[in-house]
C-alpha cells in the first residue's frame, strides 16, 4: 500500500504500551489468584495476627513479667509463633508471585513494547522528553538486591532499549494492588495535590519535580491538578523511564523524564516551585536521604513547597504498628525501612536547611475516604486514619517568598 507522504506522522498517537502484554486465560487466572492471596495476606491476616498477639502471646509474656512494649520485643515474641510464621510465609510468597505472574506475557510482548517505546522517544507527540544517561553509576543499594522482591529490580537491562522492568514494575504492581488490568494514576498524588489546593488556593506551581518517579504514576495527577505545570520526573531505572515516557505520550501528557540519581541532580538552583516524592525515601540509606533533602533545598525556589509521602516515622505510631511496618526490612528486600522510619523527619529537613517552623509531618486523609476533610488529621487528632488505611503520611516544608 502506498503511504500518503502528506500525512504528518508526528502527531499520530503512540499505541498503548500497557495493553501489549496479553495474558492467556490461565495466566490471567494465576494473576487473579496472586492478587487475592496478597490482599488476604496484607489486609485480613494482620488483624488475625494482632488478635493472636493480644489474646495469647502478650498475656503469656506478661504473666512472666515481660512487657512487650516496643517493636523489637514484639518481634522476638512473635518470631516462632505459628500464626506469625504462617502470615509471614504467605505474605512473602504472595509478594514474589504477584511480580512473577506478569513475567511470561511481558516476555512474549517485549519486542513490540520496545518498538512502541522507541517510537515514543523519537516522536514525543505530547511534548514530553526522555533523557537517559547510560554512563550513570547505579548505587549499590539498588544493585545488590531485588528491591521488594521485584525480579530484576528497577534498573536491569538485558537487551537494547529494554523496557521489561518498566513493564514488570507497572503491571506487577497492578496485580499486587488488586487493580489488575485497570490503569490507575497514583492515588497518593491525587490526595496530595488536592490537599495542596485546599491549603494553598493561590499556589500555582510552574515547574515541578518528582523524585524516584518510576514510570510517573504519581506524577501525572499533578499535571491534571495544576494545568500547564512543567512536570519533571527523575529515576535511576532507564527501563522504567522509557516505559513511563511511552505511557505519558500515549495519554497525551507532556512529562520530562530523566535518568538521574536524586542525590545529585543536574538542574540549576531554585529551578522548581514544587518538589514531591512517593514511596521513595524508605528505599535509600539514611546517608542518601540527607543528600537528597539537601538537593531539594537547593532546587526549591523562594515560595516553593516540598511534600514527600512516606512510611510513618517510628515515633508516631504505637508498638504494634511499628512492628508491622518493619516486617519488610528483614523479609521484603527493603533493608532501609527500619532505619528510615527511626529518623525524625523534621530534624532531617532542618539539617538540610529547611526552617522547622515551616516543616510538617502528618497524615493526609484519602479524599475518597474523607472527601470533606482535606486539612484534617494531624497526628494527635482522635479518629485519624492509619497510613495506608484511609490516609497517607507525608512530611515536607516550604520556603518563604
Ligand atoms: C518504590 S518506587 C516508587 C515509585 C513511584 N514514586 C510511585 O509512587 O509509584 C522507588 C523508586 O525510586 C527509584 N530510586 C531509588 N533510588 C533512587 C535514587 N537515588 N535516585 C533516583 N531514583 C531512585 C527506584 O528506581 C524506584 O523507581
């Protein structure tokens, strides 16, 4: 067939890269099973475990005069209990299986996916950009293990222009979070952007940055919330960025992805008026956290705002919740969880040059669960939701004009 040379290919759509992995009926069944198993392990089992602790284990220890009033004491007491062993084994395996369940359909579709991502990178019809740095050194904290049991982690590349890890992280996370084949932009970004608009109705960021953006899932909602904002996302993993760029271009959202280490970024001083991150800091050592926060201070312009969503700090939760969150440190290839959570975020931000009087650490209510309570639920407010159960813990700061 002759091609009409007058057609302007630059504006034709990028195909949906996310729809190319087509699981067979059997694979789909396996994904649904893994999803339900993981949901049971993370949502239902902890309550059963807590009941066993309260009604049996704790009483037995207290009868011996042993107080189980911190996470370490609880961990020691629970380690050999059949209830804990069953829960922990199930949760570990469910986590692994969620990611494994997407690998085969991804492998079959890989050449096609790479083609789409290349096309997106060449044409960028939505106006985004993709800037990769093949010489960028990957820190050991990323390369020494498969973070949260994701096979291949965030950065591995096996073929030229590889997008496999972008697909595994993105599609595996859907099995993991039980959203299955539905694309959902990040709920965290929706919560934070709504909160910002509620708290600061006059705040109109013109340029923003998302650290550890992965494929931009928790960056895109800011573009919807603040139309016209120039949105930048940085990450170490090239396959995630290629994938995210292809998705954003397909959706017509201009995002500027670049492969950089958040500890040392190449943007000029005062370049951004909004800096965000989600699920990022707990994945890096505290030493790196300090460097990243210094970068945030350097990059934020006067009047700018910084908001990071993270795991709740140790000092802000009770002993059981503390114990619950730290499970990942030993069992989920998340070696920095406990050390990060042990930090006082206000102190870390102060050390990086932020004013403690302008800094905050609080739970933001999920807009779906609490539509009318945008500014509510400081840590000491009775009835506040738990992080991950109707609310998200954030810390951040702002600069004066
Ligand atoms: C758990 S993912 C979070 C993804 C995303 N923010 C979200 O909300 O879904 C953490 C991301 O941080 C990235 N990362 C880890 N260390 C980094 C660093 N030093 N600089 C930039 N990105 C980093 C990883 O590659 C990974 O994509």
